[in-house]
C-alpha cells in the first residue's frame, strides 16, 4: 500500500522521492551510501505542511487531519523503498526537532547538534 502525497496535488517531486508510482531502486541504493542521515523538523514551520513530512511522516490516506509517522507508512517503512528502515536499524538515521520556522537554525543548534554530526 502506498500512502500518496501526490493526491494532494501539491508536490510531484515529493511523491517521486517517496517512491510513489514508479519505484526507482537507485534512490535506495544512493541513500544507503550515506554514513548517517539526520532528518530535521522545524517545530513552527510555516512552509512545510504537514511538518511531520520533514521526518517522512504524512497524513493517513484519504484525509488531511490524522497524521502517521514514517514507521507507520507501509511503503517507506515496511517495504523500505528508500532504505530508511535499514538506516535506522543500523543506527544511521536520526531525527532532530529544531524550535523555530522553516530553515531558521539558531547558532547554538548548528554548533551543538548539526556540526558534530558532520564530523564523521
């Protein structure tokens, strides 16, 4: 089962990246080449809807109120179309919540949370 972002009519790019429709194995292959992946969600994001999509969450099918996490998405987690479950199981996937609006990263967060993740 695929949970569709394309049905909202807002982003064909996100639907393609999430492997909706045509499955592109090279997306998973390339993502698994990463040493680590940190997904950043901005807690007051006014640009991305829903905010949970910054962590690959989305609305449950057929409506736009109830949300589901990445781990509840059959295509992205159970089928592991992008390799996110594998990254998680290998300790290479992290979730970081940053207080603030879209891409507004305070200097302290850069220094304490982001830069240390880039060193290895």
